């Protein structure tokens, strides 16, 4: 899967069962990146994607991890992330520190930064999109 997540500077993802942040420009960027393939999401993320074509937004059934192979998956809750299934990581970094009690669960030391891009979001002056690929030599997963 191509994992997509939003994190703060300390890799925080959630606080008190709520997403750390949301930004409609980021959601548009995700949909543009996913193109015709669309994106898989959990039911809790549906509110973020409500303005997009339902044929492009697929609610993931947790019993079907095989559906995610070779597909984009947007995860807000780190508890649903299984590193062994991840082929690529796309992180949207808020460049701020927020309170968090759940953090991105993958150690990026076993990954190679492929590219970054910065843009202005709706609620944040600067958002960094960073794409990582598995380091096939040094990654033990």
C-alpha cells in the first residue's frame, strides 16, 4: 500500500481520539495524487472526503488488507497501520507541534526520502509533503 498520513513535527497523529489537524487543500492534493485509482480511507475519515466523487473514495474493510496492495490508503489513526504492508509513505507535515497521544508508528530510518514539496494549505501557511520509499538494502521488514 501507499500509506498517506498527516503528522506534526513530533510525528503526532491524534489527540484524545481526534485527528491532529485537517486541511481541505491537503485533501485536494491527496485526491489529485491518487487520480483515477482513488484512495482507501477508514469510515472515520469519510467526513474529510465528503466533497469528492464516491467512486474515488473507498471505505476500507479492515478484514480485507489484500485490497490495499498497490493502492493509496489514508490513515488518521496509527492503530490501523501495518508496516509490513507499506510500500511507500506519503507524509503531510504540518510544521507545528500539537498535543498528541498517538504517533506515527513507523521508524523512518529504514526508508529513503524520495521527494518533498511545500505548499500553502487552507489552515496552515506551510505544509510539507514528503514521500518515502523502502530502503530495500537496510529495511528489515
